[in-house]
C-alpha cells in the first residue's frame, strides 16, 4: 500500500478525504430537506447568496440533492419491514 501511495503521489488519501466531505455535504443537505418537510421551514437561497443567480442555482441544486436523498430514503424505509407508518 505504501508503494501505491508513492506511485500515485498520495491521491488515494485525498480521494478518501474528498469522498468523506462529499458524504458529509449530502448529509447536511438531507438534514435541511428533512427540516423543510417536517416543519415547513425553508432556506432562503436569495438572502444567503446575495441575489447572485449563478450561486443561487448551485445552492438550489445542492438542496435538491438532499430532497432526492430524502425521497429515496423514505421509499426504501417504507418498502422494508423494519418501519411502519403511524400517521
């Protein structure tokens, strides 16, 4: 493994760190999506980005990933036998 690390100039550790940060970012986005679903509170993207339409688009796509993760998680949990709907 040390030889592989030398040959790739340490890229494997950087790839692992990048994967970890990406996973954490998706968890934060999913948390915000869950907060939106359960309480109705939404993140004001225009206020946070200063009205910049390009940055607003990136933030909206980022939050959309959290919505998608929430949808998929609910669908998987609903299809399993481990969870039941009480509402």
